[in-house]
């Protein structure tokens, strides 16, 4: 009689495990179906159409969000994004990792600091090419300590306002 109870428990446990394990793939396969994308999104993502179903749900969702952002961009923003993508492709793995780390550090900054950095970047982009080159060369010649002092000076000046 004890053997029968033990076997029943083992069989019950096995059935429960089988049910749980059979449900896991269904839960993991949420993702985005190709047919759920708008025709415009499908057009943007057409190079992924043949392999869409093999992509992870996370990758599908990331691509869908990217296509949505792309469709909302102005032509000028799209051109800028294309140039950034080309620059990214040309980077070494080390350069990409460095860029990722800098971006993570940037995201941790307070919103006011982020906006000051964006404003400085916009101001730099508006400079004439020769002035940009001169500033880049000066930056390259600085030691890490000089760069940090420059950054701190920028932060101090930015918090004081105009």
C-alpha cells in the first residue's frame, strides 16, 4: 500500500511537471507576429521578413519599436540616423563598448545635466568646420587630468547659468 501511494505521488508530480513545462514555451513566445505589423512597419523591416519568426520575441519587439520611431522621424532626422548607423558599423568592438558605457553614464545624469550636455553638443555642431577641428585637436592633446578639469569647469559654468 505504501508503494502505491509513493508511485501515485511520483506520477502526479510528473504530470504536474509536464503541464508546467508544456506551458513555458507558450509563455516565452509572445513577441510580435509579422502580420501584426502595419504595412509601413513591414516595409521598414522588410529585410527581416524571411527570418522574422526565428527572431527572439525581444528582438522582434525592439525592431517594432525602432520601425515606429523611424516612421515618426523627419527626413533630416532619418539622414542623421543613417550617418550614425554607418559610424557605428565602422567602430571596433572596443569603441562600441566605450560608447555604450558613456551612454549608460549619460543616462544616470540628472535631466538638467543631460540637457546642458545636449545644448553644448548642439552648439558644437553649429560651429564652423575649422573651429571644430581646432577644438578636437586641443582635446586630443589634453591629459586625462586636464580633460577632467575642463569637464568640471564646464559643469561649474553650466550650473551658474548665463
